C-alpha cells in the first residue's frame, strides 16, 4: 500500500511538472482550453463517484453544486477581487455546505427517490441564479478576465495547470476514501444498507459525509469556470 501511495504521488508530481512544461512550450491556447475542459470533467466524475459509485446513491444534482461554486467565485471577484486560490476554497466550502444540507434533508430517501430530490435541487438553484441580479441574473455573468499571474503568459494556461493540480488532489481524496474504513462503509451501504446498519456501520453519517465531500469537490471544479 505504501509503495502504491508513493507511486501515485510521484506520478502526480510528474503530471503537474509536465503541465507546467507544456504551459511554457506550447503556443496554441486552444490546446489548454480543451485540456482544461477534460480535466474539469475528471474532477466532476471523481466527485460524483464518491456518492454515486461508492455509496450507490445516484446524484443528478451535479450542475447545482458546480454552479454554486462558479457563482461563489463570481461574487468574490466582483466584491473584493479575491485571488483564484481563495475563490476555489470558498467555492468548496459553499458547495460542501450545500451537500451537507442536501444530505441532512434526504437522509431517509433511497434509490430513485433520492435521485428525484437531487433533480429538484437543480431547479431550486437555477431559479436562484436566474433571479440573482448581483451576478447578472438571466442576462448572464459579465466579467473582465484579470491579467495572467507570472510566470504564466496567459490566463487559460494558468487555469490548465491549476486544474491538473485539482485533478491530482481529487483523485488523492477518492483514493483515501476508497482504501479507508469510510470507503468500506460506503460500499457496504451500496450493497445492502439494512445489513450495513445491522453490522454497526454509521450509515447516516457516512451518507452525509459522502454528499458533503462530493459537493465540495464539484464546487471547487466550478470556481475557475467564470474565467
């Protein structure tokens, strides 16, 4: 297990290094835009898998968590001009709180009923965003992209490298959950929640935890999106 963990972190460091090297050698910015989109999808898929894959609870509410992360970033940019790192952290906190609240409200729902509740979450958040005039409301968000941060020559290249770091972090979190008692508990819930409860697995706490972590990761992925 230790050797596998060391190999993962070495591979992650190499991936980040290669991303930085590409940012300084490749001139075509479309490559980085396309790469950013793919990497963002990887973070979202990894986040979804924590609740949908490990615990077996299908979550259709990904746009709600992702959107809250993006709009949290917009508010911070417009109000205080917060740097990207603060935007990502705040987006993760806000979407994590949304996930925590969603988990608490849907603790007793299972299967298709939980999935329907997450669809309702999308409708609620969409209505909120459309009517939120501070961030543009139905007309959409209007922002001026800030100057790139040295040593990067363009903002999209910087976002590409940032998203590579986020992918490594997301996979690391998922690996830890998978190999820990948390992952074993979530898989027990997926196989048979009644049997897991009879075996002493804290099913309610684990479901809320999975919903919170999954939501936080989705929100973090949405933070760089406005730019």
